[in-house]
């Protein structure tokens, strides 16, 4: 009899999944003073974090420092844990600060009859370049229901009249809570928000205006521009405040034109400028690149 020796059976163990580093962003503002950057970098080094991007602006006129640091490392940390451990440093330098993780900002869009900005936001969101997550569209007209629903977004019709304005604004705040929206974007929403609503949404609502502020306010702005023989068409994205169209500016876009442009052509050019300025403002806000500084902003692009 011949004995055949067989090799022992082997078991292939599944490869251990390597933990991916967590990404965070720290933003802060405080009075200029020595040791701030060292304190921040030492804090991150001691916890094993790697700095991926660092930007700061020393405003010598206002004697303030603004800082944005993106870093990555241990997945065991949360923004709340980092804020608690950073509190001592923040107190020492009297900082206004916050930590953020990779959780996408939830964006609720408001629109009226003009749909170019909404369409652009949807396009960028679906392409993954918006920086935030669209969660719903609210409108005082039914005009763009099909556009929103084709993108898989809930469309909520909230009509507004002088008699129902207060109820409509209460409904809007309910929707902000219902959809857990971090940011409200007025994508050519043609209703003036009340002072109370502006205060309720302070720092988390962005509007687009069809000019370099404060020119050509009110109705038919591109006809006004044509009548004045403009040479530049612009758009301004800014935070919403109780002062109509005068909130802190995030981004402005400008396109050169000449005497051959009629109102319709100016409108087309203006819509391009509006879409560009608004999408940039939304993306930079969602990426924690915009720091409010009194009536203006610091934008780390």
C-alpha cells in the first residue's frame, strides 16, 4: 500500500480593515497675540493629528486673527470631544472657535419663479461638487416642482400673501427643523423675510442679489442696467440680515458687457453670474471656509 501525504488544510483569514483617519476642520477668531498658532499645532500634535491644510489671516486694522486648519487622524475623536479638550486654550486666548467633522451640511433651498440658481445647485449637488447635501426645495410658486422632484428632492409649496406671511414664515422654520437643515439658501426667492425670521436664521441663510450691492434694487434690474449703460454685470452672495440686501458679503462675480447687450442678453449674463456666485458661497460655507467678522467675512478659498 502506498501512503499519500496530504498538506494540511489552510484557512485564509480575512484581511483586517484598516481604520480610515477622520478628517476635521478647526475655525477660530480672536485678538492678535503671540503663541496662538503654536498652541493650536501643539494641541493637534499631542493627539496624533496631521495638519492637511492651514490658512490664517492677521487683520492688522482690526487687530484680530482668523484661522482655518484642516487636519486628520484618530477616528475615536468627535468635534464635541475636541471642543471640550480645547476649551482651556480657547479661554486663555479668548477665542471664538468651533470644530467640524466630515458630516455634510444639510441645505434647504428656497425659490420663486426664476429657476437658474436652483438648477445650478442641483447640478453641482448631483455631481458631488456642491459641498453640501440638498434636502428639500421650498417655494411660494409651483413653477419648479417638476425640477425638484426629478432630482429626488421634496418640493414644499408655501404660498405667501400679505395676510399669510407670518404663517408662511412659521411654516418655513418648521421645515428647517423637520429637515434638520444647517443652511437655508435663497436661490432667487422673491420675498422679503421679516426681521424676526432673519434673526432666527442668522449666520445660516445665504441670499443671491442680482448686482454688485447696492445697485439696481427692486423690479426689472436688468432694464435698469440697460437704461444706465452698464459695462459690468455682477452678482453678490451674502448672509441674510434684517438690513435688506446688506448682509456680510461672501462672494461676488462680475462679467464685462458693452452697449450691444439688450435687457434680455444682460439678464442671461446676469443669471450666469448669480449661479456662479451663489454656488461658490454655498460650497465655501459648507466647507467651513467663511468666518464672520462683524459686518464682513473672511473667506479661506
